[in-house]
C-alpha cells in the first residue's frame, strides 16, 4: 500500500455479514476504516474484542473503529462501502451526503440493483457498482462466518477515471479477489436474475434450495422468472454477463423451444438445486428475523423496468405480490403457492 492510499478516509456502512467482513479485512490490511454498526452491542464489540470471523478464510478477531449512526462518523470520507440492506439504501445515501467530497466514491454492495436509485441522490459520478460473489452469514453481533469463496466485480456507471477503480480494486483485493468490468450493469443484472429466482422462490415455498428445486413446478417458475428478466434486459439494452462464476450463460440456457431443450433446462436447474441444496435464501432468513425482504430491488426491479419499457412480466408480478403478502402475514409460506393459476401453463 503506498503512502497516499494509506491516508484515504474510508467508511463501511453496515456491519452485517458482508459489510462486517469487508470492514474487518480492510482493517486487517491497514486501511483503517470506520464502520457504522447500527446496534450499540456491535459497536462495543468492534471497539473491544473486535469482530470474530470464522469460516472458509480461517478464524480472526479484528478490532475496528465503530460508530452507531452515519451522523457519528468522524468526518468526510474518500471512499464509502455501502453494505446496508437494499431497503435502507435511500436513507443511507441521504445521510452520507454531508460526509462526501466532490471526489468521493460510494461502492454499492447490495443484493439487487440499487445503483440507479443511489445515483439519483449522490450523482452518477460518485457511485461504483459492485457484485459480491461470495457468501457470508451473521450469527450474532460481530459474529460472522464466511460461507463460500468468490470474487468482487466492480465498475463505474459512467466513465470514471481508471485510478478510482484501481484504488477500489486495491482495497477489495484485501478482502477477496476483485476484477474491474466494463459492463457492470450486465454483471449486476446477472446476479439480480439468479437472486430473483432463488431468493423469492425460497420465500414463497419456505424451504431450502434443495427441497425447493426438487419440485418440478418450482423449476418451471425458476426458468420463467429468468426468461422474463432476459426480455426486459434486452429492452434496456443490457448485455447480461454469465452468472454462477461464469458457468451459467443465460442466453444459451434459454435458447431452443423444443422438448429436448426443455428437458435440458429442467435438468440443469435440478443440478443447481442439488449442488446448493443446503442454502436458505437471504430473503427467507430476513423474514425469519422479522425483517422485510429486498423484493422491490429483485423481482420488483424487473417488473418496474418491464412497465417502463412496455414488457409484460406476469410471473414476476405474481412473485412480488406473493412475497409482499407473506411479509404482512396475509399469506403463508408453502409449496401450495406454486399452484397459482398464473403458473399453471408453464
């Protein structure tokens, strides 16, 4: 790390699974971030014993500079890693404004696509998109487990100076391997699709991925969500990058309308379900903790852009409605939800 970079003022907003790991590993590498923790117990842990991180990257105890609220930050920041839930992005963006310089950048680490909404508050020149392609879980305040390895993918919404992206890459490389993409919206949309399939169906049915995708109707809805999302992407002019670490080419997956093509798709989705059978969707975990899901930034994003471009999205519309009904207690999580008439002809 060169001296100039060591003087950068850095904040991480959100000390959950992803934000907590990012903040801790940045601190371990000497970047000295200030982390906004939301809960006082997490702040106390950060300042005393430190964050306890376990899992596939080994075991660590890493002290941090923690504060409870954004307005408690010590001063203006050069780089902010925004790791709140998608539902909290707008409020966090507004609260960050007094702490940003004209040259500051904010890196969005959310599930779903929040970059457009964030750019309206902060300006497109300040927002850097980021795909988090590794997994972590929070077991309690400052108790975090890295559950799977992977990469970060970063890119600017507009033509940012390469030096800004190189600086962010240098920082995030201390957390996980990081690459710069010239098509960040295509990368973000790729992750959006798989999250819209897995997260939302996990809530509707209320099961882990293995049990979910063992159901034929769930596999059919999975593919239908993806198909609608790709039509919307085409209307938006987005070239969707392969998902699943480059292994899932959505264009190739959806091509062909014959029986053999359908059988191949069904088999592949079943294989995905078996490989990740123990995974419980993050949206389902949110509901179990009494929190709302990020549906508006997942399937809801597909529906909103579909309306904007005149593309019908009946499957995603139903998924959004069901998840919102589940959130407010008007619908139960059950495989019976897959019997909705809109799914009948898939």
